[in-house]
């Protein structure tokens, strides 16, 4: 087992990883930018190192500084959290070259899945159903038109290096196609430094359903069920739940086993998420994330398994603590992403939290690094916490969520808490009857 882990992240996820390390008796090192010196994970870590000024590229993305911090403190492994360097294969390679363990998959697997065209091909070879679309990169209008004619309109053009819901363009007919292709290519080039795009059938009313997997790197792997992340704004998740209101246990086992088998074949190591769109009873792979996800706590709530413990175990060569038959799904969990944003316009709202009182009680978990008097810096994403609520069934979970939101006090800044209160009052949400476009329509109606 590792003796000291450096946490290469900030905010709620840095604290989340720190908690797991403490439970496992592992020393922690926090790294932070000069804007984050008052952050909770910095205060609670055994040691901390300032790795640069506020901009991420000079601090949280600064590989050189992070490796230096490992050397100064004697850390033997790095947990990257999500975002920042968590899916950076070069970072994994560099750590390895310095004799440090990257708590995540191999650099090779990160590269494979980081390129979405390759990821889709790999998924298909591993027996995972994929969205119909182009075989590979599309560069000319003629190629695009040929593929679109075959699969039928509407189609979506996506960046192979895409992420965070960026670099996607929908075309409803041949006229829109060439403009969509040109804009998608130039946007992808500007955002990701890679113009390569591909085409997929644009599904009209899918749900976003993803499968949590965990592998030991030796050919053993399990799935931990699904998360339904269909409530999205601008392709970004806002509310996640497990189990999905639209799957039964036979469907869950079937798709879960397909993913676990694929991970066994790959000899995948660590936590991963296989993302699908789900429509008319069919699953269509869209991408795989080779890291811990923001919404992992809903899976922890219904399985009782600490995914960060598992990641650390596997990275240290200790293997998985569970086999598939040990994994049981109990009750229902929902996560609300609490952002420091206006609940209507989603304009970021950095500033000082003047009063803070998180909800508590049975089945309520708040993952957040904020506290009363904490000043939210304007440099990073606006997620300031996550409220995760568990109940024996969906009705109980929603009941508990409603009262938790009423209890939650965050004064001094705007947050998305009022949005979740509105969602809970909506009959479609109560019935679990929503697809990936539902939230955008709901927000448009409310304006
Ligand atoms: P990113 O890596 O940027 O998050 P994804 O491929 O995971 O991109 O897609 C993000 C979201 O975009 C999906 O959850 C879904 O809402 C939408 N989307 C992606 N592909 C399609 C598609 N083929 N049809 C309809 N919606 C799509």
C-alpha cells in the first residue's frame, strides 16, 4: 500500500480523495494554486505545496510543478481526481518515468479512449453497441454527405478530442451539413488543438445512461450498475440518479455484463465509465471516461462501495475488494450539482459565502469544500458541492431530497439550489419521464 498520496486537484474532489486516504491510513499532500491557499483540502492535508499562480495551466495543469511537489514531499502516488490532468496520458507516462504511481488506468488506455474515433472502434471490437456513424474522421463535404445519407438525418458532428460537451454540431439536412462540418472542425481546432471530427446519427429522444466499471489491470473487472444523467444543460450533467428510472434489473445486468466483459478483455485498470445513449430499449456507446466521475457518489450510495478506496487498492496492486456477485444494488440515489451560478441564467457567481449550513440526517451526503466565510475564486469551474441523497426507493429519495434542499443555506452568492426545488415540483421528474433534451426545454419555458 502507498504511504503518501499527492492529490493533484482542488475543490470537493480533492477533499473526497483526502477522506479516502485518511480512512486507509495514507498520508496526504495537497497541491494548490495561490488562489486556493484557504481551501479546506489544503487545511486538512498532512502537507501542502503551492504549485503556482491562479490560472490552471500554471498550477493544476503544470506537470513539472506537480512532479517536483512529489519529489519534495516523498509522495509515492498521485490521485488526479477528475478534470485537469486526470485523462492526460503524458502525465501518467511522466509519473511512471519518475517512479511514481498514477492512480488510474495505463497511459495506453487513456490514449485509446481519449480519442473518440479510436474509442468507438475499440468499443465495437469489444462487443459494445455503438451509435451508427462514420467509420472514422470526416474531412470533406462529400464524405459527410455520403455518411449522412446512409444513416439518415439529423446527424451530429463531433470532435474526436471533444470533452465537456464542446465541439458538437447538429445538421438536419444536406444544406446544414457543410456549414456544420466547417464550424465543428474550426471549433475543435480552437478548443482542442485537433480539427478531427466524425459523424453520428443524432438520436431524437435518448436518455444518457452510463455504466460504472472497475478493473484490476489483470483481467478481472466488475460493473457497479448504471447512472442516469439525462438531465443536462448544454450537454453538461446537472442531476444524476441510480438506478435509472427506465431500466429493469435484467437490462441492467445485461448491459453491465457487456461492459465488464469488455474491461476484462482490455485488462482495464481502475475506475472507468462507459457512456451510452439509450433509446427505444437500445444502448448506443458514445464514449468512455477513464477516470473517477463527478457523479460517482450515487453509485457508492446504492452499492455501499467506496470507489476511491477501490481505485487506490487496485493502483497499489491489491486487486479489487469485490467480485460481481458481492455487488448488490440497494434503494435509489440522486445527486444535485450545486454550482455557484444564477439558477436561471447560469452566469457564474463567485464571491464570499456569508452563511453556510449544509443539510444532514439519514441518507444525506454533501461533498463540498466550502465553509462559512469561504471566498469562491473566479478562476475555476463553478461546482461548489454535490448533494447526494439516498432512499429505499425513488419516492423516499425525492422526499428526502426536497427537505434537504430546504435545509441547505448558502448565502452571499447565487447557487443552483432553487433550480432543483423547481425540478422536484415537476410531474415529469416525479415520474422519471425525461430525456437528454428535457431540461433545456424546461428552462426555455421558464424564461
Ligand atoms: P463530451 O465528451 O463532450 O461530454 P459526449 O460524447 O459524452 O461528449 O456527449 C455529451 C452529450 O451530448 C450526451 O450526453 C448527449 O446529451 C449529447 N450527444 C452526444 N452524442 C449524441 C448523439 N449521437 N445524439 C444525440 N445527442 C448526443
